[in-house]
C-alpha cells in the first residue's frame, strides 16, 4: 500500500485552486507504477519523492497520461506536505527535478507554514511570429482582433514551455471557446506543453487560463510554472513596473472552472535581464489515501 495525499495548491481553501497528488515515499516505485498511481489519483499532476537526503529532495512529476519535467502547483503542494510531515530540515530545501534544481523556502505565520516559495529555473524565451496569431485565435475561439497588440505573444519556459497569448481584457478570456484538438496540434507544432491566454487587470495583475490537451489536461486550473514564465517574459519586455531591481505581480486563474486560485510572483531584474524568478502560493490538504500496488 502506497500512501498519497491530495492537496489544493495556490489557495488556502480545500477544493479550490489546483489539485495535486503528493507521494512522499516513492523510492520503491517503478516508472510504470508512478504513472499508474498518477492516473489513479486523477489530479492534473502528481509529484513523487524518489529520494530525500539532507535537504535535497529528488522528485518526478506525472500527469494522468505522461511524465513532465516540472510542475509549479505540485511543487507548492509538495512543500506543504514536506513541512507538515516534519521532512523540511532547516530554512530551505532544494528539489532535484528533470528541469534542474529548484530551491524552496517557506513563509510561516505563528510558526505554521502558510506559503511556499519556489525559485524557478532561469527563463527561456522564443518569439512567435505574426503568422501564428490567426491560428492561435481560431483555436481559442476568438477573432484575431481580440489579441492584445501591446503585450508579448511568445513562448516561454521556466521548466515547461507554454505559448502565451495576450487578450484585450478578462471578459474575452472568460468567453473563450477552446478547440482542444486544434490547441493540441498547435502545441505540438510550436514545441510547447500548453497554450496560455492572459489578460491585464492592472499594471501588474493578470487573469489567465491555461489549455494543455497535449499533456492530457484540457484546462489546467492554476499553473505555477506558466505564471513564473509569463511574469519573466513581461519583465524582460519591460511590461512590469520595477522598483529597486524587483518586479512583483499576481495572477488569478481557475475562476472559470469554479476553483479560483492566486499566484504571487517576484522577478529580480537588472535592466531588462531577468536574474531570478520566484513563485509563491498557499496550499491546503484535501484528503489522504492509499493505493494498492500490483505485486504480481
């Protein structure tokens, strides 16, 4: 029997935000068993701890259908569970992922861990030419004129690539009618895991929706990896206010699915060069259970 937890990330309300499975002891599991357990849990991603040694935590991430290099909301969920299980030694721990090493720190209230911050991998950017506008708009079910011309249309990654599509306002975002087969085809053509639509709600606040049918996730509720990549992209393009070499922002996601969540992002910048990407959020334990592995 393998113990697992179901955790709501980027919220402090169980059942809101984005759901993640967490398995703290997966050292004995095979790749096939991790995939089967992720499918059993059914969360968008499940994170598995395969080794825990003196502040270095080796992890792997699986959707219900495949392994992915990194997942932001599952990382926040894992941080909470490590802290609650007494497996968080000292002030910080480092995750060893397929996307590289990810430092974690926790923010406490009255001695209780309440928020997990991760330092994501250095961002990478790829421009998307104007020829992609019409196809991306069509896949999202909108007219090309609804794409914001003053915000970047580009691919970016801090561990998992997404295509970022800026929209004029949140009302357009809420009314999207995504064509999931078309989005999957576009994702494959662009070499990204998802198509991430976003709209401004203020100078440093954005609403967002993330579609990842290529990864077996039609719409992801609240996406930590993409939030970091988006804010890094905006900072690199000079689209965020910077004070003392620091830009901050908030992304609201999941409202259209009835599971609202909130992601805080801090970007360290020097000029227009991004030096570090920090993504923070709260998490809440939903339930715990056991999975019967097949010993045959």
